[in-house]
């Protein structure tokens, strides 16, 4: 994964955790990401939030032939 994509991923996860009041987990992500991106406490994302991206992904894969298609990527 390129550093740019990794930075966006960290940003989405960090913003999601902050939105959910999961401050300890958000701080852990912030610490893990510090070599890639500086995540600021007042981070404002433009575009979709992580939960919306996951919802869209699930909807786009709803017609997959596998009944456990969510676990292919999310349960490993």
C-alpha cells in the first residue's frame, strides 16, 4: 500500500474512533501512524467517513454468491 493510501486509511480510522469516543484506541492509531502522517485532534475529513465507506462496500458486495462474504475481508 502506498504511503498516500496508508495515510488516508489511518485518517479514516482515527476520525471514526474519535467520533465513537474511543479515545484510547484513537491515540494508539495516532501513535502508530506518526511515521506516515501527523494526525491532529481537530482533524476534519472531507468526503465519506469510515462507517459510510464500509456500508457502501457491503452494499456493493451484497449480491456475492458467498453468504459469508463479509468475513472474507473483515474476519481475518
